[in-house]
C-alpha cells in the first residue's frame, strides 16, 4: 500500500513537472536601477586552447571601455565590464552566458571569440532577449542566421565570414598574382579550413584556374614533408593554406626548405607573431593573407589606435586586439544611440548601424546582422608586413 | 515479496523527496537557470563517473576512452532529436545513442580487453581518438563546426530519471553474481580465472554497460547544451571523468556521486576568479589526493558509514 502511494506521488510529480517545465526560461533581470553605470558582459576564452584569441580580444575591448569611461562614459553612465572565463569550452560558454544574463544583469554580452563557443551562447541570448556580439566568429552557417536562414534577432558580429575570405584570396590569386594553377593544403580538422578551401576552389575555378592538388592535414601536425614532397613534382603558381598559424608556419618553413618558391596564400589564421617564430624571416617572402585590418593603413584612426595600444602594452596590436577595440566602441555607440539600457532597444540600435567607423574599417550592419566591410590582403617580406591591398565586398 | 522490503520503500521515498525538493526550488526560482546548468552538469557527470567506476573501479580495467562513448550517445541523440523534435524523439534518441555506444563498446572491448593496465589505457585512448576523428570527418555530423541548434529537451525531471536509473541499475549489477565476478577480476584476475570466472566475458560486459550509460550521459549533454562538436569529447573529457572517479574512490558509487557534486560546485564557485581558477582547482585536487589517496570514500559506500557510526562524522 505504502509503495503504491509513493509510486502515485512520484508519478504525479513527474507528469506535473514534465508538462510544466518545458517552457522555463527566466526573465532577464536588467538591474541598472541607478542608471549611473551600465553592465556589459565579457564571455571570452581566457584559458584553454584558444586563449590567445580570447585574451587579445578582451585587451582591445577593455581598452575601448577605459577610453570611453575616461571621456565621461556613455551618456554619463560608466561602463562596468563583467569578465568571465569560459575555458574555451562550449558548455562553459553556455553557462557563462546564462550567468551574465540572469545573475549579473548585463545589457549585452560580448564574445566568445570562436564560432563554436559563440554558437553555444546563441540560444541563451535568444531566450533572455539580450544581444550577444562577437568580433571574430567567422563561421558561415549557424551564427547570425539559423539553419533555415532566419536571422537570429539578438545575434550580431562585426567581422566578415569565412567564405568572403576564401573568395577574396581566390580573386587575389587570379587577379593580382595572375595565377592559373593552385595547390590547396587545408586544415581538415577545422571547419574554418574546410570552408575556406571550398570557397577558394569555387572562385578560383570560376575565374579559369585549376586546382592541381588538394591535400589535408590535422591540427597539431608537425611534419608536412610527405605532403610537400608529393606536390613538389607538380606544376603550380600558388599554394593556398587555409589553416591556423601553428601549422601554417611549419608548412611554409618546410616548403621553403624543400625549395618550393611559389607564393603562399592564407587567411586571418596567419595573423600571429608565432608565424614568424615558426617559419623564420627567410621563409616568409611572397606570403599573402587576408585580414581584418592592416597596421600599414595610414588612416589616422588606425594609426591613433596603434600608437595608443603600443603605449599601453608595448607591442603592436594584432587583428584580434583591433576587432576587440571596435567591438567595445560598437556596443558603446549602440547604447548611446539607443539612449537606453533596455536590451531590446540596444538590439535595435545595433541592427540599425550605418557608417560605423572603426579601426577595422567602416561598415553598415547588413540585414542578416553581418557587417558589410572590406578585407585587407597583407603581403609579407622577410616576415614583415610590407604591402596591403583593400578588397571591397561585391 | 523482497521488492516491498522496508529498506526499498525508504530508498524510494528518499528518492522522491530529493526530486520533489529540487523541483520545488526550481519552480520558486531559488535554483535559477544559471544554477540549473550546474545541476545538469552534476547529473551528467554523475552518470559518467558511476558508469566509468563500473569499468575502472569495480572491474579494474583502466579506461581512458569514456568521452568517446559519450560522444556517440551525444551525436546519435542530437541527430535524431533534430529530425524529430518531440519528447518521444528525445527519449528514442537517448536510448538509440546508448545502444549504439554499447555496441561499439562490445566491438572494441573484445580485442582490447585482453590487454592489461597501461596497454589497455592506451588502447582505449586511441579508440576514443578514432571516434572523435570519425565525427570530425563525417558529413552528417557537420565536421569540426559541430551540430548547433539541438532542441533542448533535457530538464531536471529527465536528468533525475536517468540519473536514478543509472545508479540503481549499476548498483544492482554490482551486487549480482555478474558484479561479484567483475570485482573478483579487479582483486586478482588469475585467481578469478582459476575459479572458473570467464574474465573476458565479464570485462566486455562491464565495458559495454559502462559505454551504454556514457551514451545516455552524452545524449543528455547534447540536448541540454544546444551545441556539440568533436573537440568537446577530447582526451581531457575522459580525464575529467576519471578525476571524479579517483577522487570519489575507485569502487564507490556514492563516492563518485559526492565527488561529482563537489567538483561541479567548486568549478561554479571558482568561475569568478578567472585568472587563478585552474590553479586553485588543481591545488585542491593535489591536496585531496595527498590526504586521502584512496579517494574520498575509498571502496566504501555512504550507506556503510551509517552502519558503523564511528566514521560518519569524518565524512560529513
């Protein structure tokens, strides 16, 4: 009898909760009661695999916030950054986003830096109706639009996506370098590498070029001599390496050691001082990669940023620093224009951005929450940035 | 009827009470959606740790491939529930994922479980890497970008149901004659064999059962955290689970439960100390292992403590 009773209680509870729990999202508590300060969440990879991206972005964001606060804040409100580490882990990114939006009462959340971790925060943002913005989530699919192509209202980014970079580099190869035959050595373990390779191939072939070989490697590989010896016997004008600097640096060094002299092309994954450390200055000639900004740009905005960053940190800023800085300025600008700390009003202001002039270029926010901005193709000579060409979106 | 014994009724009432208390706390928002994530992490980690404990703690087979089985469950459940977004699809997805993981467990277990100690650890590690690289290169799993937009069907009720099912089933398995055979393998494989225990059979059985529940944990993970990618289930995930098992005590189910709760609470608490959190976390682990090398509970269960009152205070 007792068992029957407890079973009855158990089953009622279970059925009750199964029906009640399905729609349980908390209301966001945007607690900016005194209106003297505004809280902005920073959900970044400060430790773990991609910590260098996260830390670089956060440096830029905090620099922007410091400047804004020193100049009197946004409409008199001081920005209070709430910085939490997500350990480069996607589940932790979800947890941090939830914490920022339901516990800390932020009006908007910045980051994470990488696409996967950023995607993990999107459902939280959509549920809490608080905007999330990434400066460097470049994945083509699943970021600002869902898999059916609908725009995620509360999700923004201020970088171009991977396919744009693949297209840019292919146009650069066939246009500026007049290349007819190309070899692709792609990072098979990242979607970034695969996406870039796909778009490069399509654009390059459409322009009348041929891809004579497409080789693949996996992240953390060290020895690429097998691949390089294989392609050495073939005839080609350029090598395209869609991947990150750890492997690209080694590939370039080993290729040059084998006597492969063809120009090497890459994308923003090349942008790190580590590339120079791994490949050495002699190997880094005739190397071109697309990036978000170039320190060679003589625009006073860019030069001022570089000078200020150097004064503060004693090193040249990289693209992640610049993107982070723009991200900080962009959210502040949106809050100012919204003239409100209501996340929905901020979201509308973010979407309604026209002619925002940042270090990484001037852009309008597009319909699909991707910025319409240009890329820069940087040329290296003895490991130093020597040339930069601006490529506008079509 | 033994099923209706006083002990079982008390256990059942206790389970229902725990469930009801947490459910009430959630509905009055004392446990808000942030703490709910911690709660989900705890439940998933307990399922992982208890199932790994069956393999490593009770059967004595050192496995470093638990994340591999978890990923099978996660991907199968994610793909099924993305195609049929309903409670039925979710349940079917979890069970299908668990069965798939168990089948892979048997296939991998038969050749590798002839190895011992370090060799087995390396073989299972390699197995988990193979699974990860497969998911990395398959079209249907969307490669390295992972699957996003998985519908969230997991809630406290489902977590609790699967958690309790795991604990009760594994607990009963260990107390069955099969379980005793597994423990005898851990204690002395040669002696067990000479007593007529078919060691390979029982090792594969424990391995497959562990894989089954790891698959369930993976399914729950996928449908709670919206997003999975192959790198989530890397080597470090297996190590995280192993840390829980060793910390709680090899061969103690309640030890795994306590250690999983402890570590999850610790991680959540340390989230605010961004720069030094991993140092504190590691230092605490070192300290605990120095002072209790056998793990928090050793091979004892929490229920054993109540029988001899001497030890109760020490643990509390």
